[in-house]
């Protein structure tokens, strides 16, 4: 498939409000509340990389109008960065049971 557009500039997610899930500020909040656990090989994306991925995932889900699902393998920093409405179309496959209370979590 052809890319529909260039990713947003580093540190930006187009069309999203500040301090909400799916924004760089929301991602920063995730980082602050969930430190990496080296014993589980947990290493989060940089804010710029996360913003680019969040932008692509969010655009795909919005444009798809509910016809797409996104599986995220061992990427809770991205999964929880997606806006809650869009996250209903996502599944997080992860080894850390810390996330098991979330309906999209699969161990």
C-alpha cells in the first residue's frame, strides 16, 4: 500500500489535544507512570518515535471507520498512547500481566 502522508513532525501527533491519550503529552505521562523494567526487557520508544507511530495508527483507525484492527506486540507504551475510543480496535499482546485489567490485553 502507498503511504497516504508523511508522518507528523517529531514530537507531534496531528489533530489531537494536549494531555490526552494519543498525544506526546499523554505518552510522556505513560512514561512517568510506568518505568521500564529491565528484567522484563521493557524499553519504551522515544517520544518522537512514539508520536510518529501513534500518528500512523490513529490515522489508520480513524480513516478505517472501524473496519481495521491493530495488534500491538509488546508495545504497551504505544497501546496506551492511542486515544481510548480508537483503542477499542486494538489488542495488546504482552508478557507483563500488569496490563491484564485492560480489555484489550492478551497474555
